[in-house]
């Protein structure tokens, strides 16, 4: 989401991403241990998952692929969960 000014000068939040009739698609990268645990249990948790850590969802698969493809800045985020 990004904040923009509307024509009547109110701040609005704009969602830029993908959606269909069933919902909104968001993507997030995790390290292999967190991703494997989540896929096995169909929920987040496990010994390496920290529910109080802030995370940023990416609004498109292309953006997420770019994030994961950069090993210098995101060494521990190499598994994508959509």
C-alpha cells in the first residue's frame, strides 16, 4: 500500500497488487526452515518462526523474485510462500 492524496486532498491508501474473486495475493520470503515447517503444517510456527518480528509482504511475484534473487541483501530469505 502507498499513501497518496486524493482529488479532495484527503490521504488515501492505495493497494498495488494482484487479486481475483477469491482474495488478494501476497508473497513473502522466509528461510528454508521456516518455509518447510509452514508447508508441512499448513500454518506458520516452529522453532525458527518469530510471530513478533515485523515482515513486509510483497505485492507481486516479480517483486518477490527480485528480492529473493539478491543474495547480498536477503541471505536468509530464499523460499517464497504465496
